[in-house]
């Protein structure tokens, strides 16, 4: 089993490999967030006039 410190080191190494916060990563992140927002807007339009689930 890994310690918290070992997990922290592993997470930092993975983030470096993925270039998290790098320009390419952030560009793709923004694209995905825009797609998610558009999908949510589409669902809102589709469900107009219907009761929403709570």
C-alpha cells in the first residue's frame, strides 16, 4: 500500500507526463468544457415544458 507522500509524488509525475496546465492540455480542456455547456443547453431546450426531475 502506498503512503500519502508516495501517492502525492506519483500524482505529480503523472501530471507532468500529461503536461497538465500546458497550453495544449488547457486548450483541449476549454474545448471539452464548451462542448459540455452546449450539450447542457441542448438538453434544456429539448425539455422545455416538461417537469424536471429533482
